[in-house]
């Protein structure tokens, strides 16, 4: 009985010592010595389950640094050690892609779904049959992990639309090697266009709708009156509040035209609004005047009414 207690105490002390050594390595201090690595390998055959699992975790994290010791351990006379070493070597021989999502300020984005399309680029495996789509969700640190991959040259296509952010779509051709390949993706909440809609006599116009259309489509949209209601509904649009104010959010970087309309009637168009990143373009007051000959009023920014682009930090 005394010998059993002494053995367990010794095992606990060894596990604690190895934990401290692993912690030092993770913090960028001196790596584990060959003696420490060998002690971890020996711990794979420990009688305590927690001690064995801790040894596996640390050896797996060491990756290539543990390869030589694990290759020797595969030939161990202890079945538990030999089997664990073989499983760990298989994991080391596989590849992992670690994707981190962050906003423009570098803050991690948690609980975001990320899809990854893998297309092998090596001649012997090119083809639709070898393409794969994988899905993962970012953790509290904004990290999504795709593991157990064949090391090879891939075309990687990442796709994610975190809540409150614009869609991020990233394609890259890259050699994915054994171990971990880290990729960082930056997400934007998009730009905003805001302002207030007033009547000709300066009174707010609540209830009118305001849409933002890319400038390249604006003229085409306005000339196709029959399709205008459907086209406007497909654009990002909002309803002005009781004070006539509006704010169109989540806009990708582009040049826009702003359209004020009611049902299928265009009341005013305002062109030349350029935004990027997470800027805010403030159009101030847009006045809807009574059109002549049934035509809507068209405005362009001038010295008196210039959209002001500003950052959220201001």
C-alpha cells in the first residue's frame, strides 16, 4: 500500500513538472529538453488516465519536435505506449488550418460560421471528386480550426458572414504542410450613409424610403421605370423616421447614388457618394422639391452640400 501511494505521488509530481515545462515552452521560453520529451513518452504508459491524456496533449502540441521520440516509442514493448505513439505520429503527419477572424480594430469575432472549400492543386489529385467543403465555428478567440487534412498544395476558398459584418470571401493558393497553417481574415461592418429628407418647405418627410444603389447601376435603374419598384426593393433601403432621418448600413466600399422614393415614384436622386471601410457619409438635409413636368429632382454633391466621410472613432 505504501509503495502504491509513493508511486502515485511520484506520478503526480512528474505530471506537475511536465506541465510547468510545457507552460514555459508555450510562453516562448527554452523548449523542452530531450529528457523531458522522453519523460512525456514514458508517461504515455502511466497507470493514471489523466496523466496519459496530459502526455498526449503535450506531445501533440510539440508536433515535429516530438517526431523522433515517438518513432522510437512505436517499437516499445509496452502496447499502450506503442499504440499512443502511432496515433500521435499519424496526427503529426496530418495538416491543420487555423483561421482567425478579426474586425478592423483587431478584435476577435466569436461564434462566426466559416466554410472552407479545399481544391487540391497537385496533378495526381486534381478533380471535382477530390474537392471538399468543411465547416467550423470560431471560438471566443475568433479562431476556427480545420484539422486532419492531407498535406499538399491547395486552392483555399474561405467564406464567412459574421453577424453584423459584411461577407468575407478569400481565395488563396497555398502549400499546406504538416503541422498548423495560420490564416487571418479581416471583417468589416461596412460603411454607412445617413441624412434627413425634407420637403420643399423644410418639413421632415417621415415614411419615405431611401435606397443606396451603386453608381454604375443608377442610370440604368432610373431608365427602366417598369422594373424600378423591384430594383429598388433589391437595393439596401430603409424608411425615414418621424424626423425624416435615415441611415443605410453595411455598405461595401463603392460609389453610390441615393434614391428617395415613395411606392414606385422617385422623389429625388443624389449621386456621387463615395464610401470605403467603415466610413460614414453624412448627406445632411436632402430637400424634395416639387418636380416640373413630372420629373424627379436629381442632386449631385457640390460646395454647398458635400457628403462628409468620417470614421466611427470620431
